[in-house]
C-alpha cells in the first residue's frame, strides 16, 4: 500500500522551544510565586490531562491553577500568550510539508488544550501549511492511546499503512508503529526530512 498522507506533531516539531524564553520566571516574580511553580501547576497534572482530553476548557484549567497557587481567578489571564511567545515556528519543516502537497495529504496531530486550533491559526497560520488538523481535545483521546490514532485516521480517511508520522516523543512514535504507520522520531530538521523522503521514495 502506497503512502498517501504525511502527518506531523506540533509541539516540539513544528513549534520548537525558544531556549532564551524567560517569561515564566518573570510571571512568577510578578505574582510572588516560587520558581518553577507555574510549570509544575499547569503541566503534567490531572487538570492538564483533563484539558488535553477536552473535559475542561483552557480557561477552566487556568482558573484551577490560580486556585491551586492561591491567586485571584484572573491572575493568569494572558499567561497563555506568554507561553506561545516561548515557541519558535519551524518554518523549514513547514515549507517542506507544504511542498508535498497536493500529491500527499498533510495533517497535524496534537495533544492540546481547547483553544489550540484558534491559537495555532491566529499566531502561526498552521492552517496554510496543512490540509487537516486533529486535536486531542476534540477527539477526546490523546497520543499514545491507540484510540486517538484510530479516530484521527478515520477523520483523514487513511489506513495506518498509508501514513508517515513525525513526533518528538518516543512513546507516540512506538504506538504509531504498532498500528502499522511509518513513524519517525523527530530529532532535528535534516534528520526528519531525510527520513520522510526516504519513506516516500520506496
């Protein structure tokens, strides 16, 4: 079965972390919080997982974080903008993906909060590089749960054997491989682009 679809993760692949980003430190100083407390409260928690799975909204997540940190309910208004400012758009990879169209369908899959589709469009215009965007908060499952992959594939009208998938997390890549996808662990642009080209030439 030939490849019809190329799929990329977003965070850590199409959006890379700015190594010079210090906004979290500035916010913590402004709010009188211990260093590292914002990240520890927002990410990797039960509330974060609930937001990723679409059980609570992004605003509800921020309100819960405020409650946990002993802040006013609106104290983190605008913090999500600071988080996006810490990401650098991977233009080289995005241009490569766009050049694969229309021969291949291009999609992005992401574990993300409720406002991701709006924010990715507004801040990074990701919709101009891809044909489909599928988010965990909308399908109610998250990578590496195989139910996410099956629902996402159904939305794309693709079989696993027709897909090349890029992700920076090994557990997500391994799950995709178990289902039959040509999954590639993203490390850097040159390596990932060469790997995709190699698969497409087969």
